[in-house]
């Protein structure tokens, strides 16, 4: 079994995890903007998400020397470690519920704001819980200023959303006035950031949001953030047994075994919810079926890629957290840095916005850059 032991190795895992976890939401958003039903996309995503955990378990979890204190993945499957397994599975359940909520929240309040709100809630609650569960191995004088940066970031994220929504409303009002009497016989492709682009997007996307309150999206962000804040502490309990639930002599779950059970429960919840949503969709989406899903190959490769990125991103986060403390590993929640980059580059988010919106946006991203550096600097070293 491969074990990350050095501080540098843990930080490398966190940085790679940050890239992966910030990219997969952008892919799912792209597919929704192209009109693919989110139920179809999420079913594809969850298959490769589980496959990533299986690959990690049979590679990192099996390579190298094993002993009675650190058994390999396959050996642990037959051991009496069910209390820890249940903690891992609870973590997978809340993560699945959180991911499901964000998939719809992206449509209502945008990729960037959704990631900012959920990530900030996750850090404030989850990092605090992990700090105490890890017996304070992370330096509090560095860790909690980093948490404060996330709090500032969420305030700036709310300001970005409010300012951008105002900008979009002004664009649509101007377009409505300018189109009176215009000849639209030669339509041109709308440029990102324009009112015409917003209208084209609304007509093309699978989730229609015009006329709906953004409070729906913000409520889903709040729920998702609470779910995300619990999955890492649950995983922490699964791998380190701080509550002494295992029998004497039973080794703690390795990261790879815990991640396998974690991903299995995440998979089961996602399958149940999304098959239900095929026949009873939310937000007036069209009904679908298993047959329609199986025949829908448009964008399936991208959805598979998103699942792999999320799966490997979560696995790397846990590998880094087991070595340097799960509180420090919450630095990967600065994923809005990556998501916002993709949102601006590919989706036209914040194009042609006001100067006020840009000021808030730069301030928000600056706080995340500071926060990720500070949280990683608080990394400790877990004693085996």
C-alpha cells in the first residue's frame, strides 16, 4: 500500500486535487448549457466517479509492502471494521446529496457563485471540525486566518452575484427597447456577455431559469454547502477512528479502503435519485426513461471525464489530508479559482459586465488565492 508521508507530497496531492475538483463542475455546466438533461449527465458522471475509486483502490491500495498494522485494500475488505466503513459511507451519502444540489444550483446562480458559496460553507464548518478531530495537528494561528479569508470570499461572491444579476437585467431591458421595429431576418451569432447571448442560452439550455427566483439556487447552495462540510469529517473518522469504535487489534481503514466504501454509497444515492428524476423530473424538465438515457450519447464522453476528474480529485484530497491533516486539505475548496477561470474562458461569465462587478470578482479571487496558500501553510504531520 502506498502511503503519502511527506509534507511536500501532501501539498502536491492537494494542488492536483484542486485542479481536478475545479474542472469537473465546468464540464457538467457546459453540457447543461448545450441542452443535455442533467439526469443523463449525472448518471454517466457517477459511473466513472465510482470507477476512479476502484482504480485507486487496486493500484495505490495494493502496491508496495503490507503489514498487520497497514494491510492492503483486499485484506481490509474481510476485516471487522464496519463502524469505520459506516462513517465512510455516510460521507459518501452527504457528498452525493451535495453534488446533486449543485448540479441544479449552477443553472440558477451560475458556476462561480455556486462554487464560492458551497466551498466557503464547507471550509468554515468542515475545517473547524477536522481541526479538532485531527487533535490540532494543524497550526491554528495560520489555519483560522485562512478560514477567515474564505468568509471574506463568500461575502464578495454574494456581491459578485448581485452585481452581475443587475448587469444582466440592464442588458435585457436595453435589448427589449432596441429591438422594437428591427428586422431580424439575418440573425447573427450573439457574443458572450450580451443580452442576445443570454436569451440564446436560455433557449438552448436544459434548465430554464428566466422568471425564476435566484433564491431557489441560493437555497440549494446552502444545502449543498452543509452537505459538503460533513463529508470530509466523516471520512476523517473512518480513517482515524477518533471515537474508538473499532475493536482492539483491528487496523484503521486505509484511505483507499475508506474511499472505496465512500464512493460506493455515493454511487448508490446518485443512481436512486437520478433514475427517480428521469420519470419525475424537477424544475419542469422533460420526462425521460432508462431507454432514452442509454440512447443519449451526445456529450457522454464529457460526462465520463467529469466523473473521473471528481473521483481522482476526491481521492487525492483524502491522500493529502491523511498525511498533513484534513483541515489543511480543505484548501482544495478554493476550487472556485479554477471553476471561475473556466467559466470566464469558455462560458462567457462576466463578459461585458460593469466595472463594479469586475472589482468584486477580482477581490473574491484574490481572497481565494490567499486562503489556499494560508491553509496549505498550516499543514501538519500525522503521527502513525
